């Protein structure tokens, strides 16, 4: 199971990576494995400001649909346009080309309440 050390994680299996004034959000390798083949991603919240833990969209796999939760408060700037034609990128590269949204965080300090890689590994080992 791939769990990059430099990312922060939620207990709902989203990750966040900060790059300057923006942050990228996606689902973890564990989550995409549990979902199976991803066939569609719906992000109706581009341009909206979301509070931490709000639902910002859904992800659809062959047998299920799951909500996506935003790890920190911020404005949803962009959806990964490549996912419209190639949602399988989330299965193939969840931490790279499979990112889901880019946001402008309101308060990056909110990330302090998220899980680091060690805590996330412990969480999924308990499931």
C-alpha cells in the first residue's frame, strides 16, 4: 500500500498536498483499491467555498458511489479535467495524475488536525 510521507490524510481516505497558496486533494491508494474500477467523478462545487469535512463531490465505481469530503476549508478552484475522459487515472496514479480537485485553503493550519502517514497507516491496518 502506497502512503506518501509528505501528504496529510483524513479518516475518510482523502489526501491533501500543499503547494504554495494552493492544495491538491484526492483519494488514497487504499480508497481506490476498496472502490475498485472508478468510472466517473462528479464535482459540482468548482468555484464554491467549502468548510472542512463538507462533501465536495462524488466518485463512482462499478458497484458503488461514494461521497468525497474536503480535508480543509477553502475555495474549490479546479477539477482535474483529465478525469472526465479518464477516471481510471485515480486507480492508476492516485497521488499524481489522479488528483481530483485543487483548492485555495482558507487556513492551512487546519491541516494540523489531519493524519500524518504513520497515523493513516495505523488507521487502515485497524480496518
